[in-house]
């Protein structure tokens, strides 16, 4: 699976703290929710970027090593956590864990492809929120649909969209992948 990003920052050949300095400056130009790929050769950049993302509220997605180049992926923070949830059918992560392997269950992961690539529930199908309108017909209307994202906000919007399109038995999973403790799979597995 190719990882889709919104922007690439070339920080190859730069030593600490320059990859962080350039990343901070570049992140200011991104919209909330967009994913930045940072290419660096400084081995310390992995720990540095992960710590910086956490302290600044951005989401560190992971790193892929290709030879001497470290490709770091960071998603710009948004106001997701403070948005009001509106879809009436909400289930917990524990509820999803109990039904995730049922044949009558579909799990739709509406996070960006890069988020999905680094960690997702094995049974989940990736349909990013921005593609849901065009790809909704891929979802079997006869099954119970569980929609998951990072915190429960994008999945809330997706659950509302599906309900408006006539889908029944649609559930928003809260708090979502930010606190998922069940089995996961990643691009590297």
C-alpha cells in the first residue's frame, strides 16, 4: 500500500535540531488533518520527531526506513477532540472488540490512508472520510457497520453520512484508535 501524504519535507543531511525546526515551520502551512512526510538521514530524528509531535499535539504516525533515509509521517492536529458528536448510535472499543470477527459485522476505518497503514484493526476496511461519498456502495447494507477513526469524530461524521444514505445499523466507535488496545495490523506486517 502506498502511503498518501499531502506534503513532503526534505531534511536529508541535516543534523539535530534542524529536522524539527524545518518540520515546525512546514506544519504551520498545512491544514488540520493533513499528513506530512519528513525525509531525514539523522538517526536521532526518529525519537526527536515522535517526541515533538506528542508535545505539540500532532499525531506521529510512524517511520519507514529505506536505506539511509528515514521517512517520518506526522498528521497535523485538528480540533477533533472538541467537536460535538451527533450520531445517536455509539459503541465503545470494548463493544467492537466483542463483535469484530462476526460475519455480520463490517468495520470501516475512515482515517487517512497513512494512519491506516501504520496501525489498523485487522478486519477493518480503509475508506478515508473524504472518499466515503464516492465509495459508500462498497459497504454491504445488510451488515452491522462499525465506523472507526482516531478519536470518534471523523467516524461520527461518516456514520451520519451513511445513515443519510439509507444505511441502517451504523455505529460510531468511541474513542476509536487513539485508545484501541485490541489486535492491530500494520503495513510492515
